[in-house]
C-alpha cells in the first residue's frame, strides 16, 4: 500500500461520510465541530490522533516506517478543495494527529450530497446510520477497504454484534491494548447554530462500529 494511504482514507472519509473520520483517529477523543453561519454556509473543524496500539497497526498495514510521513497534509488540502470545500487548512504536529479547518459555502461537498448533513439558515441536522457506513465501505477503493477491514467492524459486513462481542473480537485478534483503545474512545460532534447555541453529541467508538440504528443529531 502507498505511504499516503492514511491521508487518502481520511480524505475519502470526511468528504464521503463524516462518521468515517473517527476511524482514522482511534484515540480517547476525536472531535468534529460543525458551525452553521448566518449566510447558510458551514465551517468544519476536526481534530484527532491515533492511539499507540492502533498507530502501530496502521503503520504496519500501510507500510509506513518510523520517521516517514503518515498524513500528507498538502494532499488532504488538495483533495478536500476538489470536493466542494474552501478555506481548507490541514496541519499535523506529531505526524499521527490531524487538525483540519474547512468551509462549505454552497452545500456542494459530499457531506450534503450523501445526506449526512442537512441545513437551512437557522438549523442543521447530521444523520448517521448503518446503511450510510456500509454504503461508504462498498463504494471505497481497494486500499481504503483494506484499512477498514482491519477494524473487523460488523457495520462494514452487514452483520450484527453486541458492543461487548465486538470488543472481545478485537482483543482476540489484536490484543487487549487495541481493544481498550476502542472501548475507551469516543467521537464528539458539536453542532453550532448562527445564534451561538450549540449541542454536543458524544458517540462511543464501539457504538459507531456496531451501529444498528439511525442517529439523528440536532
């Protein structure tokens, strides 16, 4: 696999499906803040970093050696710009973390085209479902699928496992450290309206990877 695999996966994830962002940053907390502006445009901020166990797993799977660049920030900026986002800024302090800022002024990004986001001048709604995650998986290229397969997530195989069963599966394949990282990780989504009111939604990583319901966030 190419050394810029993680950057490609992240790019595909955030423009194809907002929920997929968290798969690239299996840490205690990954955050995405979506702000609806008075003119109807949105600003998106993401921050997250890989936990040690999954950082090792990802580097091994993608052929990245110590000292090599994991996230190609220039490529991520370029790809996000091509896919309907503007004012894109991407940075990485340690090489295994990402901070991203971008805007969508015309609802032209795949966040809207995939119906993950819907908004008008005063409200915004994010919808996450097993179908959207499975559709993302089925439409992904071979390299992205190879990475997502590492997670052994039932949501990508149209299967159902309880959260406990899934964590036990991860522990059996990758060890308890990797299982603990997923069990302790969460994905924080904050939606902010033009009047400054905001809502925080904390979704456990294991819930997303075993998702068997539709999550509607407002």
